[in-house]
């Protein structure tokens, strides 16, 4: 494994230095292995590992290429990793959301366009039209936040928050089903976020987003505590 790690690091160094820029094709495996002083087996394992994390793109019959290295591509696996977390680990993800989402929403307040606001308003209407259909309501909810994150113009921030929010999607559907006032409360909080964004008021947008995340976190913590209590009986 140490040899494979060394091979991965050497390929990463070539990419970082610009010797292998985004979109470039790697030399044939035997040539690159000889160039780096590695065995072909170590090189092969390194390429597989870097393919898994979207750094390399292996095209059968064509060759191996460096991907675009765009943040959204490289962070695409974050949502899957987050989706495997359970119990207290889920709460740690919500804590990260509490730290990042208000800041992202505040940044969106300064950068959002009129077209972006129209898109958010459409998502709000979709939430309202969903009524008591929890899945439709939460899908529109997720789309609303995705458009807020996109309005920041920061692809890395968008990718990170999109990945983190994927875990709480099912939890939000569950809450909408089991809590009678959850949907109306969520709509109220989203309207507050929208109004702050429409005013281009960063502090107000951050406060509205923080209230919204805190509501979700408080509910999720109560569920985890209740579940832990049942498991110890």
C-alpha cells in the first residue's frame, strides 16, 4: 500500500506542477512507471485510486486523462460518504451545515441576480403547491437551497453544501410526515430567507438561514436522543 500511496503522490505532483494539466492525456502506463521509477503494478493501483476520486478518467481503448478537476466533480463523492453516516455522526454534519449555510446565504445576498431571485420564487411556489406531499415539498426545499448556494458563484462551496445536505434529505421527508406543522414552519422560514435575499441584506439573510438550520438541528437531535434512549432499554 505504501508503494501505491507513493505512486499516487507522484502523479498528483505532476498534476499540481502543471506537467499534467486538466484534460491532458497520461503517457502509456509502462512509460510513466519507468519515468517515475515505479512498478507497473503500483502505477496501475494508483491510477485506479485516482479514478475513483475523479482525478483521472480511464477511457478504455483510448487512454487515461486528467479530468477537468472542477470542484463539483472532485467533491461529487462527498454526498455518498455523508449518506453512510449514522447517529452522532449525522449531528456532526448538521453542525457543519450550521457553520457554512448562514455564511453562504449571506454571500448569496450580495451576489444573487434578479434571475436568481425569480428561480427561488419559483421554488417557493413549488413548495406551496406540494401541500402535504412530503416528498414533493422536500424536493422543492432542496432545490431552493441549491439555487441559493449557486448564487454565491463559489463552486467549491456549492459542492460541499450540496453534498452535506444530501444526508438530511430523508430526515426532512420524515419530519414532514411525522410533524403536522413542519411543512408550514419550513415554508415560513424559506420565505424569510427569500425576503432577506431580495433585500440584498447579508446580515438578515445569515440570520434567517441560521434560524432555519437550527430548527432542523434541534429536531434531529431530539430524534437521535430518543432513538438512543430506546436502544438502551
